[in-house]
C-alpha cells in the first residue's frame, strides 16, 4: 500500500484549532487524534464525516473540555492529519470500520459517549452494534446507517456521482455548500489543508461511493446485522439533526422508532444549520451533548 502523509506545515496557523497532535499506529497507518481535557473525565468521542476532519469540531471541543469531559476526536484514515492511502482500491467500508476499531482498542477507550455525524455515524454505529459494552451513550447528528434497502435522497446520489466524475475535488467549496454559514477564506483553507494535491484525495473521492445504495452492496449485510443489534441497544441514545440538511432529513425517525435507548430522550432539531451543523451551530450542539450526558 502506498501511503501519503500530509506535511505538518500545512496545518500551521489554523483558525481556532490550537490542539496538540496525537498519533496511534494501526497496521501500516498513522492515525491522528485530538485528546483534550481531564484524563479522568467522562469520555466524549467525536467522529467526523466526509470530506471533513477533526477541524470540524473546533468550536465544540473547548466547551466539552470546560464542562469536564475528556474529548477525543480522531481523523479518519484518508483525512485530516491521518495517513492517506494513495489508491481508491485501498479503501472499503469494512476497512474503515476495522481501522477505527483498532484505533479505539489501541487507545483503550471505554465508557464512550459517542457523537457522530455523516460517515462518523456509518462507522461509529457499526462499533456500537458490535461492541455495545464500549459505549455509555450515543448522539447521532445528521447521520445514518443505510443498508441499501432504502431509497437515498437525490441530493446524495448527485453528490456520489460528482465525486466519481469531477477532475478536481474542491474540498473547501464542498464543505461550504453544506453549511448555512458563508465560510471565511481561512476556514476554507483549513478544510483544504490535509490535501496538498489531488493525489491525497483518494479517500475523499471514494467514500461517497462506499455508502450502500442497493440491497446487493458489499456492506449491506453487515449494516443489516448492525441494525439488528441497534434494536437491542438500550443505553441512552439521542438524535440531534439540523433543520437544513437535504441529505439526512428525516433520518432521525428510524433511530427514534427502533432503538430502545432512544425512547423518551429529548431528541432535538437544531435550527439554522446545514449538513455540517458543527460548523454552523457548534456551541448549540455542544450544549445538547453536555446536557444529555449530565442528565442521563
């Protein structure tokens, strides 16, 4: 496997991202993670989606730390400061699950309060299903766990096709199109920082195509099994979706209806936010997470 590593100087002077880097090695790959707050505090694991990285959580991390939580935010393989396999064929849904699982194990994380969005949900919920003993609570924000048996939104299918055919993948513009906030040039540069050129974007290009969209998708059987496990998950489970995301709109309903731990929880809709609600309404989402953990 040919592995690319983004030069560290690409991450100099990022706005609102003063966090010290930490790394864990999984197989051939070095995975980056933020680790802030008291080591003995309740653990919050923040999982980002695609094509973002832990930079997306920069408004939330200080508030979680201030509330007394140890806050860990890894960069998925292919994103952020983590290593980037150079070929699209190096990536698979199961491979991402396995890399994340091994990172969590290597860090010995337990009693996890999971916050997951976009691909963070597709991966994190697979771990919840197979290792429920690792988790204390779950918050899903603009995310899902498709099995290929549902019809996904036309917006998502267009996004999937775009990533496959475009000559250049404009990461900053993609993030900006998924927010209600007009992002500054500094912030756009922060999202572009992990990718010095197109050769670093194999993961960003292929990940949308790995989402199951047909019943015969390679990941469909594992996701169906995960849903069977989630239907038995009775620990506190919260949905916090935004009101301005055409990709995941309505996806919270399945969790509220089918996950036992979701019954009676204060599910919330965050107003004025797009797909990347951490960017638009990070402090509001952080408050939802803090209130949920401290009250359940």
